[in-house]
């Protein structure tokens, strides 16, 4: 599981930005996307996994293959 974004709760719009990042991650092919709130630190986070096949397709697209 990779950390995709972390924002402090006091940052304006943090929860909405986290939700948007989670939606974007799912659209881009990340799996097991989850949002979390860490009460001890006050951070909202998004985590997810990028499967190797999806990562390879992304590289191929960037390189024009």
C-alpha cells in the first residue's frame, strides 16, 4: 500500500481534496484505494496499490508504445 496524499485537517478543503484524490486514483487504475483519518496527527490520507500491469500500461502510454 502506497501513500498517495496526506493533508492536515486544518488545511482548507482537506477532506474534499482527499476524496477527489481517491476518485482520481481509482480512475487511474489503483486498487485497494482507501481514505483514512489519523486522529493523533490530524491528517487525512489516501492509500492504494498500483498493479504492475497498470504501471506498465502507463509507462507504455508515456513512451508512445
